[in-house]
């Protein structure tokens, strides 16, 4: 079975540019989660969706960050404009329902120069 | 949020059992105890979870103290592939939805 698929795996871009991270959850999973991992702050939940609806976005750092889930098989996390402090590994995870174990993708390593 | 306390690091020898401790003295009655692990350069991976009773699956066993203030993840025979950061997480799906709040975890190294 295909797991959670994230793209791109690596992204290097200059400060001020728009960055879009993509996630395809496991088919049949109704909940989707976006996390960010840095050395300083560890793994942090940014936002999660149930049935394509954002439920809790309290972890989104600021208005430069936005996330969408237009359908059950696709989600995006966008940063506009990007800043060097946004450099991190971004993980997407999905689960059958919000209370089931989460399955993580391999992450997108983002570097903002 | 109820917090967990884990040792920063532990060492083990290959093919020996490993006991990873976790303290959660402020656990509430609706908190489930979850364990995830993160191998180098990968996303976290679900290991096991439980509420009150000990649990076993193909990856590991979870031993939960009678007062639920602590738990232990048991890897029965460590392999080199088990070297990872292990996270013990309290999850209250009734009050916090699906949130997983990761701490710093225990970095397990396995020696051949």
C-alpha cells in the first residue's frame, strides 16, 4: 500500500519567495495533519483537517502560512512570503479517523536562504 | 496539557531487550498513552498505544503502571534498525481531538 506521499522532498529557495508543499494522504483516511520539525522546537503540529475541513489551526505560526485541502486526496501548505526562520522539515500525516494512529510521510526539507 | 518525561538517551546491545521508561504523573483518566518512533531522516512511525492494560503487538509491548503514572515500552530483541528517537505521548482525543504533542523523546542507540 502506498503511504503518505509528500512533494517535493527537498526545496531550497530564496527569502521572499512563495513555497508550496504538497501531500497526498493514504486513500480512505479522513484526517490529515501538517507538522514542522526543527532542532530548537522539535515536532510541532501546525494544522489538521477532518473530512477536508480545517479543525485546529492554532499551531500555524502566522498569516504567512496557509493550508488547504480541496479534496480527500490532496492538501497543500503554503508559505508566502518565506523567511529563513521557516527552514525546517515539514511532515504530513494521515489517519483513518482523527483518533486513530497517524501515518507520516517522509517529509519535505525546506531551506530558505 | 499532561506532560511526559523521558530520558534523553539510552544505549542497548543488539539482540537484547530494551526497556524505555516514561513518566506521566499528571495523566488524566481520558489520556491514552501513545508511543511513536522516528528513524533517522524519516517521519515518525506509530509503535503502540494503550489506556490501562498492558498491550502487545508485532513491534513492541507496552507495560502500564497500575496507577498509570508511568509506562514502559519494551522492545524484546533490539536490532540495529531499532535505533531511533522514541516519543511517549499522552493523547486525549475527547478534549484535544487528534492532536499529538511531541516532546523531546529518548534517543536509542543500538550497538552491534
